[in-house]
C-alpha cells in the first residue's frame, strides 16, 4: 500500500508545475515565473523531484515543534504573575514588568496572546480616525512647554482623588514636571512652576488651556489689569503664556495625561504610594524612566531654557498680588479683612497711597509700598459674602466646608453677666405685686 502524503495547496501547485517541467511542457523560466522563485531554485527542485518524487517537496518542519516555542515553565510563571499582580495592566506595561521585575523575557505580542486567552485583555475596536491639522514639533527643548492639570483617582481609593499638574516639552515629548495638588488653582500652579524653574530654568513659552488661572474669561471685564495672577507672574519672569483654542491643539499633553493615568497610577500601586507627598517624592524617578522610554531627540541641539536672574525672586513673584488704596485712617480691605497700617511717619504721608498686597500659598499676607514692607495689624474681619468658585474647584471647596463643619462642636449658649435675665429674680415679681396700692 502506497504512503499517503499530506500536502498544502502551495506544495501541490509545485508538484504540478514541476511535473510539466519534467514532461518538457514548459521551460525553466516559465516554471520560475509561475512559482515565484528563481531559475536556480527551479533547477534544484527539479533535481530532487526526479530523484525522490512528490514527497521531496513536503516541508520537513511539518509535525515538529517550533524552535521558538514558548517554554511551558516560563508560560505558567507568567500566567501566575499576570493573574496575581498585573490583571488590569495593558500588554505593553505588563511585558515591561515581567521583563524588568521578574526577568521573564517575553515579547509584547506573546503577553497579549496569553492575556487574551485568560480573559485579562480584550482587543479594542479601532476608532474612526479624526483628521486634525498637523503641527510640527518645535525645534528646541524649552521653546514651548505644554502645561495641563489632570483630575483623577491617582491613588485608586487609597487616598482622595486629586489633580496631577503636568508639563511636557513640545520638541521632545519629555516630561518636565509632575506635581500632585488638591485642585487646579493659582497657588498649585505657582508651586509646580517653582519646581520647574529651579530644575530646568525658564522656558520661552507655556501652552495651556483657557482655564481661569491662565486667562480672564469674564466678558467685558473692565476691572483690574485684564490679566490673571499666573500670567502676571510669568510676564515678570519673561515667560510667554499662550492659550490653546481647543484640547486637540495641545494634544501632546492630553495624550500624556491618558498614559499617566494608566502607567503612573499602577506604578504607585506597586510601590504602595498612597499620599500626594509620597507621589511628589516619587515623581522624579518616574519622569526619568518615562523619558528614557518615550522621549525623542529635538531637531536642534540647543536648549532654549534660560537661567533665573538675580532679580527673579520667586518668593515674591509667585504670589497673588493686588493693589489697594489706603484710606485716610491708613486702612485697606482685602478678602473681607480690614488691615491697619502701623507706621512711625506722619499719617498724611500715606493717605490715598497705593500699596501692594502679597499673599503666598501658605496664606501669609505682606503689604508693600514702593517695594518696602509695611507693618500692619488686623483691624476687623467682615461678614462672609458670596464667593465665586470655578467648577474645577467646587469639589475641593465643598470638601473643605464639610471638614470644617465636622470639627465644630456644638456648645451651649452662655449669656454674659450683664444679660437682662441674669438680673431677673422670682421674688421681684411678688414684691412688686405687694407694693401696688389697693383699690
């Protein structure tokens, strides 16, 4: 009984072409064209076909294990780690952790296949591409830095949700600064910017959204200087602030925010980081690793950052500054508090003088007149009025009010010693009734 050969369609086609070649029905050039190989390869196949027949054209690898077959022991170890520690990780990040932390050298596609088999990863349907106008990266590092805040549950329930302030260089895609804060406020951006400036120097421009920290959004606003406190501070430091017209315009920092919500949150989980202080301490290490993986080289080798000048006093510039005019009594009102100026000079010298009120992120107040500090006392604190709060800061405001109310203890009202009811005695009424004249 003759042996039965298992052949693919391609192998059967080769047998048919070679049989025609052996029967001299076609020439070698025609056979090479039909099989998509060279004439030299046709001659070799013809020789072994005439010697051994059709079985010589069957692949010798059929039925044999692949040389690149995954080690069963490594596969089981990887599956155990994926279920135990990296169940909600993406294939790329999970492959990095298996390689770096556990020395299991698998490709990303192998990890993706294992996670799909175990139901840990589902392939996502490709989104319909949206075409936006392409903007070329800037040429130099520090020429344009995109800045944004990302509110998110960064500590995954181990701590309250907070905001991560992100600075990304446009030319290289490098993370320049990460700073955890309670919300996107002027003071939180001041703090993040101070760390940036001390570490890298002054960039040429910052590219932000239209948040009220960066831009006055009130229509027909004729009061004040027309600029925000952050923009005023950057102007003093010779840094331009540019507001994007749409989120897509600053898409680089928007995409980085999405990557950070995946990678940074999981890295902090693995390290047991549960507070903003710990997160800020870990941020430089994460930035170094992130830039080594994803940053690109700038087109120009020059660094556009400029060093801080001696007159760039960050402790004075990065504060909220508002002008006030002193009254005849040398008082001024700032945030419902009346401050009384204490000065040894004659009072008429400062009447109607314009002074600058400086408030830092710790709530400390300083009053200055022509660059010199003024001594003051708190004279009176007015009743609380309605306050304007942006939507991004509303949650923070309400949480603060709830915390204040929870710490307040209800105390019984104790009237002062001169209160009318303290002078009232039960016997007084009877004496008054007895002294009244009769009939």
